[in-house]
């Protein structure tokens, strides 16, 4: 077949196919242009999911009358000059492709007036060429109207979904730019209704309130992180504000909305041990870094970016979110209908004093531990046990019911994770080695992962066909951990059948390749599931009667935990009934 150069119109449509896939792509490009033009107001009006028309109006810098043709020429841009500029892009657009691409597949009208000009220029493009132009009165800024998208490309139009589904995609685009640019007032009109209206106050929480509702926005925790050239801004939900579905983690890089599974994963990792199974976080994360550190020119619609140092970006996001979460982890309020969630007051000094006296001898017996940056739990006084399951304790502000298994799990989890992270696992040799029969999969793990097993504190030696002798285990499993009392609590929990189960569960976890990699201790990644499984098996069960001394010890350990209020699976370790709630319930107030 002879090779022919394509007619310009055909070439233009092929190129346009890269940029303009659907109505939402048009909206995205036009909104990006408005933001690049420093607009403080952007309004988007859509008819029939954008299939009929799309209009974006801004109050930005406008296009000079003499530049309207060139704005629609391919590869014409005001944002980039030299090849070097491509390596440090600070604007959302840079290829000079959007306007010509849109004009190749739709009818376009533009009205634009730079603030200094006395009249606006008007142009109508048909089939990519200027069909009409003139001057008009108009406010400063730019309005682009796109109608009949793909009217002349029936093949493309066929691939579009229903107006409803296209509308959803458009809403997502505008919502995301609203989250990234809280200082810009966005409005979205969908046929006759208002889809979104933001205040442009500059407070990201206000933007989140407009997108997700005020109830979601109010409790979000601010992200504040800066290290070297990297900074992270944004908001993340505390563990009790979560969602059942994915898609509530929005990632921006220098305020550009990007699809990055890796960075979404970084956010999810930061919630390890804090969310209940099946729940997903809500977060708006804006990673800031010098433009030369990120390549935004790797994807046709710029929806993906490439980092010079991807793991640095990953760690920054994960640390930022983790730090925000660890700074705050509220006690669940008792769920009786009349009880409301109450804030944790700071402990009155007198109370602290009384409890400190009562405990002096116990504390003296404890290892010296690094002081926690903030007292996450007030000092609690143990009163008794309920149903061989819950510890009843009194605090400076009312009553606490502590789930003994969940609390112990939290304590052991942190202890194990810490030993692992410092590569100094607390190991306990077994006086009587434990014979263990394993599956072929487990056997492969034992044979091939010897070093990893040792790092976790396990020593297994071959004993027969698919049988091993367990000679040593992590101290937390053997019920030997730290002080004498701690050991006693741990022993209450233990017992050989449990230990066998625990070793098998550990081998199960080691079958997953991603659980073998050493993690970053400060972010809770990597070894988390292993620590989780060990803690769960070693923790005191519900149904065990505990002595007062053992309960005191457990509560003391919990007070020292980094995240005392939830177990590593994200369930609460305790419920709290405040003094005020009690007074109200008993009609004293
Ligand atoms: P790019 O954004 O990659 O530069 P576009 O095709 O989207 O390419 O736009 C071409 C040029 O038209 C821009 O570089 C800019 O100078 C001008 N322009 C487009 N939209 C606007 C707008 N809303 N306000 C001001 N200038 C605009
Ligand atoms: Mg553009």
C-alpha cells in the first residue's frame, strides 16, 4: 500500500483524540487554562452532560485580540519557551494543544478581554478554522463555549456514556480542582441545577465542605509536612471518618490532580492499624516539590506524572498523613443512645497527682521508657473487671471501659513493631522445643526465608518430613516481655497450643512477598501485617479473668502506647463515659 501524508484535518483529529477523550477532558483543559490565567473565579456550565454544550468562564488575564488565532494554532503556548522549560513546568498546561484539539472536534466560541483592553475579542471556530471574529463588550477574562462535541465524529461519540455518567466525570474534575485551589471560587451548573459552589475563601476545609459536605470536612486533620525540597499540604480524615469505597483519596502534585496508585497506597499505608477492615480513608493530599523534580510530560492528558525520586515522594506522603493521625486519635464515646461523642479534656492536675502516688511502686518496677510526646491517655485507676472481658477504670473525666484483648493487642503490636524496626527483636528460647508440622508452602518459607525468620525472632530447625522444631520465638509470644508483671500478663494470655497457631499464622503472613520487605518504622509500612498477626495471637483473650495487678499493668502499658485508643485492626480499645454524661444520665444536671 502506498504511504501518504494525512490531510491536516485528519491529522488534527487524530491528535485531538489524545487530548479530548470525552466532555470531562474538555472541561479539564478549559479549567486548567483558567487557573493558569490566574483566575479567582471559574464557572462551568454544562448542558446534557457536556454533549450539547460546555461553557467555562473565568476572570483571568484574558487573551489579547491579536493572539486569538495563534491561541488556536497547534503547539502554540504562552507558558513554555525553551527546551529547558520542559524540565521545570510550573503551569497546568504547556503543550499548546488543548484549544486546537477541542476546535478540531467541536464548534468553539471564545470571548476574551484582558483587564487593560477596552473591548473583548470574539471568535467562532468551525472545523478548527476561524469562521467569524469581531469585537464585543464583555467583562475582563475569558469565556470559551464548546458545542456539538464529536458531532462530526460519530465513531467517537459512540464511545461516550450516558449524559448522567459524563456529568459525573465532569463533576469529579471540577471538584478536584476546587479542592486543589481553595482560593478560587468555583461554580458548576449542570443543566438547571447547581452542581458545586465553593467560597474561594482560601481555606481548604471550606472547599472540602462544598464537595463532601460539612460533616465530613469539620473533623479532618491538617497535613503539615516539610522535609528538604518536599512539602505536603492537605487534609486527612481521622480514623472514625472513613468510607466503605475507594476513591476518596485525592492526590495533587503541585496542585495538579494526578492518578497515582502509588501515592494513594502511601496514604492507605499511613492508616495501617487505624481503620476497621473494609474501611477506606478520606484525604486530600497536595505534594509540593520543585518543578524540576517531577516530569509532568509523560501522559497524554497529564493525569500521571513521574518523580525523579519516587520513594521520597511516597515516604513524604505517608509520613505527613501518619503524623497527622498519630497527633490525634479520639476515645470512642459509649454508644448508648443518650451519649454523645465528647472531646477529651486535659487531666486535672490533682487527679494526676493522686494516681501517681497510688502507682509509684509499680512505675519504679518498669523499664525506663522514652517519654511520649503527648500524654495520649490520662492516668486511669482500675476498678475491676466486667464479664472477664472488659476492664473498668476511672479517669479524670468519668468512666472508661477497656477491652482487654484489644488493649493488649495494641501494646504487643507496638512492642513487636518497634523491636523489628530496630532489628533487635526480643527473642525467647524455648526450654522444650515445640514440634511443628507445616504445609509445603510453609516449608518453602522456612527454607528460603531463614534470615527473615531470625530477624523476627524465630528459630526453626528441620526435624523430619515437613516437621520442624521451634527453638525460639519472639518474646511477646512466649509470654516473656519486659518487666515481671508484664510477663505475668503476657503469660496469662499464652499457652502452647496458641503458640503453635501463632507460628503457623506467622508463616502464612510470610508467604506474602510484600510482608517480607523491611518496613519504615515511622510510617507503619512493610511488616505491619506480621506484627498484627503476632500481636493478635499473643494478646490476652476475652474470657480470661485478670487480677487487679494484671489489669493495672495492662492499663499502664496502654497509657504508654503510641496510639492507645484503637487496636491495630482499628477497633476501639475503650469507650468513655464522661462525668458530664453520667451527671446528665442520672438527672443531676
Ligand atoms: P496551553 O495551555 O498548553 O498553553 P492551550 O491550547 O490550552 O495550550 O492554550 C493556548 C494558549 O491560549 C495558552 O498558552 C494561553 O496563552 C491562551 N489561553 C487559553 N485559555 C486561556 C484563558 N482562559 N485565559 C487566558 N489565556 C488563555
Ligand atoms: Mg491549556
